C-alpha cells in the first residue's frame, strides 16, 4: 500500500463558482520545554472558518504570529515596582519584557545549534499532499502543526504541474503558509501527468527532470528567489526526496533498481549543481505484503541500487512502514533494511550506517463505528492506533544513534471527509463529512506530546 493517496483526487474548496478543476550526523531526540496551552490550538478556534483562519495569523494581542509558541508570560520579578498608570504603557512594557525574556531563553539553545542542526524531528504527510493549503481546513492544520512543533510537511513537487498551467503558484502558496506557521516542507520530486506516475527512464526524460529539480532548488533552496518576495519567514528546503516508493507499482510501473539508480544519480547532480549544500533523500521504500515483478523486496532493491549508482549518490534513505505488528515492523523490517544499508553503504566509526535513515511514512488505520452493534468500534480502534504508535516509536527511537535516525513522519495528518477505505482513516485527527475538523484522536495527543518537546536533528552528512 504505502501512500496510495498520492494518486487520490479531492474537491478543492475555494470559491463556490470555481469547481471546474475539482480534485476529489548524530540524531538526538532530546527535550525542550513544552509549549503552553492546547497543542492543537483547538480551544482557540470557533466554528466560523473566517474567524478560525484569522486566528492562525493574529494572536489575541493583535500581534501577527509567524509560527512557534506564544511568548512566555512575564514573571512579576521582572516588572518595575509601583503602579504603571497608563494601560498602553503597561502593555508596551509587558511586550518588551516578554521579547527580552524570549530572546534570553532562546540564546543558549540557538548558540548550540548550527546551520546543519535544523531538522524538525517530527512531521506528517496528508491525503491532500501539495493541495493542502488550497483548503481552509488545510490552512488550519498547518497552524495546528506549528503550534505542536510538528515541524515538517511532506508534499509532492510535481514536474507536470510546474511545467503546466499551475506553474509554481500552488507550491508557492503551500510554502508561504507553511513558513508562516513554522513548518518546513519536505518535497518529493515526482512526475505524474494526468494523475498517472511517469518515472523518467530515458536520458532525455532524466535531463528534463533534472531541469525541474534545478528550478525547484533555485526557487525554494537556501538562496531561493521565493524567499525574497513571499513576505514570509525564510524556511529554505535543504533535503530533496527523489521519487516515491520506486520499488512498487504504480509509482514505478515496473520497478527496476538500475533505472532508479540512473534517476537518483542524475537528479543528485542537478540538485548539487544548483545548491552544493543540498541533501539527497533516497525515495521512500515500501514493505509490500507480497512480492512480484511490480512489488520488489526493499532490501534487495536498495542493494542493487547502491551497486548500480554507488553509495555516495544519496545522503539519507527514506522508509515507509505500515505493518500491523509494531514490534515486527521495527525489529524485523526496518532493522533488516538498516543492516542492508550498513552492508552496502558503509558504516561510521561507531558502527551506525553512514546514511541517515528517515521513516517518513508510518501509520495505522482506525475503524468507523458500526451503529448496528453495541460496541464502539471507533473508540476501540483509536485506542489500538495509539498503542501501535507508542509501540512503534517506543522501539524505533531508542535506536536513534545506532541507526543514524532522521525525522519520523506519520501518514496521514487527518482522515478523509468520506473515509470509506482504511487508508483514508489513518489520520491523527477526525474530519466531518463537510470537511471540518472533528477533533483529535488519542494518537494526535500522543504524537504532539512527543513533537512539542523534541529538539532539532542534524542534517544528513553530504556524500
């Protein structure tokens, strides 16, 4: 399975008349002080979408918000003795002291960080992929992510859209709203004209794909032109994933390690020519439940790709795991891939794989309640989902150093508004039939409890 929603379509809820285009290093997971208030920001929202949207950009004080948490309360010990008679003066003084305190608190942490110590430890993907910010609910969700320090959003960057009518406008909108909420994009470079995946297999196709990758870096990378005109905080993209699940159809119609190795190598060259600091992420490998000519075993695919391309053509490896047994998912499947990566990609002096390992898709679905039975199937399945999440991360994260772990990303952020299939119910939050937030599942609370106190991670070492 692994992210079948990459091919899904959804209705874009923009203006009512416009319905013609409907679409259905060393990692550490240390802690920081948790943010105050509701991690999901739900208590501050109302039923009015316009009011909810405003709440994402304007704090109760009327001060625009650019992501992150509220400034901390000002301790009374920092206030001057005696009354301040002007309410305006009191407000200005409190704000000034809050900013001073915030800078003081941030100082030591920022001093210990470098430009390579910037990766959010937690992220998510969403059913709506690159269309997320086209929807009012998606804009709200980017706000929820920022408040909970779920700091990375995985989205497709589509060659067909950029070279077509859409151009960069959709990605510009997504990058702007994500940055305003303190969220960094993790792009998946891909091509899917007519919503069908079209992997570049010829030299000409790979060259055109490389041109697309170069243009994306020049727009959204550290020196990207987008950041000079967006009117938003600069959150440049530093890690670029090359394709999605290349060992599995339909993403690669007939998976072939040599073909993927050629694409990985040529795209890496294009990315590095545009940004010598760019990191290249090996497209997320899936663990299919059965094997065939269109569903290749990931460890063999990884081995053969490294042998064809060389171990230095990528900096990190992405994995996707939805196995129902959390212990086996980590201890057997991911552990086996890490061993393969060490064998064919090499190890550090400490015995960890040279390449960082990202788990940028993992998840488990919940069930709908059956009104014909006395049991509450939804509640029971949501408890099971949370137990699976805790079990998966409880086994994975202690391997952070031994396995050179990078970020983890749950898929998906929320359920679909018509969740008829199980992969539409893998969300951390529920969705109403009219596409509004229906509240968090227990897994959202568990996930954001981790993300809200997680430190940044190191970027992968450049190869």
